[in-house]
C-alpha cells in the first residue's frame, strides 16, 4: 500500500504558525497596555521633580540672599548689594523687609520694590544664576507673571499645571502643585 504524504504550505515553512504569531502579537499588545501608562507617569514625575527642585532652589537662594542682607545692610533697604560674587549679575536690590526685590541698575531707589514682570524676570534670574531660563517667550523654561503686591508666579512652559510663586514682602516661595 502506497500512502501519499502531503505537507502544509504556509507559515510553517517560515518557522511560525498563524497561532504562534497571534499569541506573540497579543503578548506585545498586553505589555504595551501595561507599560504605556507607566511611561506616561514617569514623564509626569519628571516634570514634578523638576518643579520641586526649581522651587526649592529659588527658596534656598532667597534665604541665602536674605542672610547676606542681614549681615551687610544693617536692616535697611539696599541697592546693588553683592550677594553672588562681585560681578553685576550677582548684585541684588533688597526692600525694607530684607527680601530680594529686583535687579535693576538704572538708578537709586529709597526702597526697591518688585512691581512688574521685568522685576520678576530679573530677580529670579539673579537668584537662580542662569540654571533656569525665565522669559516671556515660548522657548523659556518658566513663564513669569506679576501678581501685584510684590508677588510673582512662575509657570513651567512644558507643564503649565505646575507653578510656584515668590512674595518679595515675606520671602515666601509657595508651590502650586
């Protein structure tokens, strides 16, 4: 008796059956569904960590500047007080409360005050010493806004729900996240 042998032609010649391919695709889809939310949270966590770090750096700089004012200004408002080195970029103006209020070299004020968005930009750039770009353009790391009453808000360009505020009357840095 002679038997004929037939071979299945198809995926088995490639080394995979259709069932194996479907199983592999399903496994990849399940892994992607589980991993994607974690990657999204990692991005959010990175933005939050950067916001925390920047706000903490500003708070530490404000406290350091206030300590320099206490040692050098004798409890009075101060103009162009050298805080971070001898150069112009390290000089800061202090209000009567001893908190950094601006960095302005245009003249002498009896009591320097933070009273516009330009002051928000100048004081934060002076305190953070170029570690973060703060400006009124879309390329900046932080977007400043003057809130009135000697206070500024800094909003992260790439994470607009994260911001912090600086109050030059109290030296407080308040996190809004």
